[in-house]
C-alpha cells in the first residue's frame, strides 16, 4: 500500500487546514487509517483514527477541533483541522493498518506510512 499525504502549509493560529491522504490498492475499504504527527524535537504521536467501518477516535489534544473522514470511492482519508494552535506545528503522517488490525493508537500497528506533510501554525 502506498500513501501520499498532501494539504499542509502555513496558517495563523485559529485557522483551518484540510489534509488529504491518497492510498493505492483495491481494498482501501478494509484499511483502518490514522493520522500521526511529529513536532520538532518530539516523538511522533497519535492524532486521529478512522476504522474501516468509519468509527473515529481522537487524541485528547485535538478532540472537538479535528475531524477525520474517509471517501472509499476515492481511496482517500482526510483530516480537517480547525482552531489550529501553534503547538500543532508538526509533520503530519497518514498511516494504514491492514487486517489483522492492531491497537489504533500505536504506531507499530500500522503497515504503511505516507511521506508526511508539514503544518506550521504561526502565533
């Protein structure tokens, strides 16, 4: 599975961005998908997850501001980010978890990763 993330950029605090992640493969509908992020000098951390049945979970730090969604017809997962904060500055990665599924919040569960897209939030 190949993943291509896009949509990052520079935004002011309080602004919005939408990230996209396009996936290859004919069984995208069976992938659990997630977004992680890695800020400078920090470890990569879980942001959001959407199951193949479209159940969603979020990190506490983004709950209520970020929305993960998927379009199986387009083999694409999205991350709508609203009310962005400077601490949201990071490289954002999408990831795919193929069956058998693992812990949705654990990086080791994921089989494929995108190349990352930079999000910079200015104060």
